[in-house]
C-alpha cells in the first residue's frame, strides 16, 4: 500500500472529475455554491469509503458472478442511509442537492468502478483509496462551487456565514449571472480541471527543462 501514491492519484493524477471525467452530471448540477459542492463531495466520500471497506472484506466469500451486483446493493444501501441522514440533520442541504442526493450511489459506483479496486486489495488499502478518490471529487466540486458562487452571485459562504446569507463582496448586478446555469457549471469545472492538469504536468515540464539544461 503506497499511501503517498494513492493520495496523489486521488487529488491529481487520477482525479475522478478533472482527469477521469466521472460524475460530471452531478458535479455541474450541485456546484451552485461552495456549501453544495462541499456537502455533496463529503457525502460521496463517506459512502465510497464504507462501500470499499465492506466489499473488500466480502470479496473472499463472493463468487465472481455476484461481485458486481453485490457492489450495487452495498452502495445503494449506504447511499440510501446517507440520504436519510442528510434529510434528517441537514434538511436545507438536502433541499439544495435535490434529486442528486438519492443518486449518490450512482456516483459512488462510477468512482469506485463497481468495487473493482476493493475486490483486488486489502480492506485498509480499499478504504484509503475511497478516501483519496472522495477527497479528489470533493476538492473539484468545492472549488467549482466557490467560483460559481463568488463570480455568479457576488457573495461567499451562503448557508453557513452571516446567518446563512453569506458575505456580500460586490453587488449582484455586477455578477456574471450566467455562471448560475448549466453552462456556468461546465465553465467552472473546466477551469478547475485545467488547474489540476497544470499541476499534473509540472513534473514533466521540470524534467524537460533539466534535460535541455544538461544538453546546453
């Protein structure tokens, strides 16, 4: 188990949204504010960690033909539990996430490859992989939500700052209102993906410069 490699993979080189382009539909829909992106990301992360751990623990007892359906059943059960908990304790967030909260299991199945990693690795490694992939997913959604809220609404921290109203940075009449729609979601995600790809390419650019310097 290479912890450093798994963390780097989840956040950068194998980021589920910015690199693998998984779960884009939910990412575009829910990232209207920082809180929505963070809430959705943390929910997916929790379900992904638990489902990976459970599936890894069960792999020895499951025949090959039942592994995919088992991954779906476990993820659906955990996703349903997460949905009920958020509705019970964070009803405002549940209302903001809307239809995409019950669809968390679909996102988790896509991120986890229907248990592919969990069935081939230890429980600890599988849970760490779920954590890293979940954090990578959360990072992108949070940054995209922050950009859309800041530039599209002119405020920051809706739902948890200043009594839930957020901090107004500039009048809404000067905001880029187009960022509040689906097109704005794609633009924000594209900017975050470009940032992630930039950091992914830095080691290659550094090596290239070093080679050029050695030749010179």
